[in-house]
C-alpha cells in the first residue's frame, strides 16, 4: 500500500527544499558554507544544524549512532532520509555505508548532489521510494535507523515489515521520533495554538507514544533494548538555540529568523501535543 496521495502531496510540499520549514536548497547551502566558512567535507556540527531543521541535536544524533553500535563495515538502511543531512553525519563519523530512502524526489536529488559536495558519494546511495512499498532488491543491512520520520507514516507496521527481512540476524534498529503528547497529537495542538497552526502543516501527523512504538517493534519480533523519553533534553536544546538566534537577531539571516519563529511556535506544544523519544531494538 502506498501512502495516500493527498497525504503524500502535503508531506512533499511541507518538506520540499526551500519551503517554509523544509531544508535549504543545495544552492542556498553552498552560499551558507561560504558565508560561515564551513568546509562541507568536514564533520563540523554546524553543517548538520544548517542543513536540517531537525529538533534533535547533532549530539543526540551521535548518541543514537553510538547506542546502535554502528561500525565502519556496516551497511545501514535509513527510512525517510530527507536531504541526506543525517547520513552524511553518519558516514563521516562512523565510516559505514548508507542507503537512504525518501519519497520526495527533490530531497533525493538534493541528497545526491550534496553527497558529492561533502565528498561522501561513494558511501551513500539514495532511493526515491515510499517506505510503505519498499523495493530493496538484494540489499542486506546490519543496521536500520528512522530519524524524525515515523510520525508521518500511516502504516508503520507495513513499512517496517518491508525493511526487517532485509536485516541480518542481530541487526540493531534505532529510532528517534516525534511522539504524541499528553493531550493528543500535533493536529490537536495546531487547532489550539494559532502561531503553530500558521507554520505547521495539518493532517500529516501520526504520532505514537513510546510504549506504542516499543509494542509495535515487539509484535514484529524485535527485542526492545532501550526506550527513552528525550522531551526534556530537546525542549532545553530548542530554548538554547532560540536564545542564541534572538541574541544575534540584528545579523541573523532570513533562515535563522524563520527557525526562531518556528521554535517559538512549537515550544508551547511540547509535552501536551509533542514529545520526543528514542528506541533501540535488535533483530533476534
Ligand atoms: C522531518 S523529515 C526528516 C528527514 C531526515 N530523517 C532528518 O532527520 O533530517 C521527514 C522525512 O520523512 C519523509 N517521509 C515521510 N513519509 C514517508 C514515506 N511514506 N516514504 C518515504 N519517505 C517519507 C519525508 O519526505 C521527509 O523527508
């Protein structure tokens, strides 16, 4: 089953490069690297922070990779990879190979061209596919991660059932996700918090609780090793990033101002309509 076409259009519009809250276009990124004198071939954390508006920080991403015990010789599958910001960090820090899947054509094009700019093109490949209808050929993997994407999948069991048979025995699965809050999902938050409603797309949210995610993985035969609520840490991190942008607001560019607006809008939704979590599981 493919994702419902209306949902697919909404998600594509929301995450297209250059959209209000999507990642910058490749052209804009090349300008940012020059402006901030960032070497795109390096593993500098600011690269990730300018390439992605992910709420989980660069440090939290590294903690996920460490918890998954990713090694150089591993082949890693990433579902909902976006513009490749996450896999570029992974390849540079761990030296493994990554296959990233995303259904947004413009994000896949951007991921392929940025891989060349970052000098990692031999270690990554990107497939334009719906995670609910995976076609992975003969590929086999030692690790699978899903970073801030499962909250948009209508049928998480279907997507994972396509991926799990491709994992070797003992393979580790790592998830960072936007979870449902104590009062409901972001769609409810969008109705109650007008500033949030003006920035975030509606009807693209299928958040689970940490317990639901863990239950799903167990039903699919995985051994769940870790479940961790990261809301406190993400909330503190976004407040810090917001304070920094506000402190330099006189010189902040358009994109930084937009990021500040989105953080200001989303912070009141934390806990009530949005939590964050990490799950680590293993294929038996
Ligand atoms: C919030 S972005 C996260 C991107 C990336 N993982 C990161 O953390 O920077 C969510 C991504 O999931 C992708 N996505 C959502 N549903 C999908 C599906 N059914 N199949 C493939 N990709 C999907 C979107 O296109 C988008 O790139």
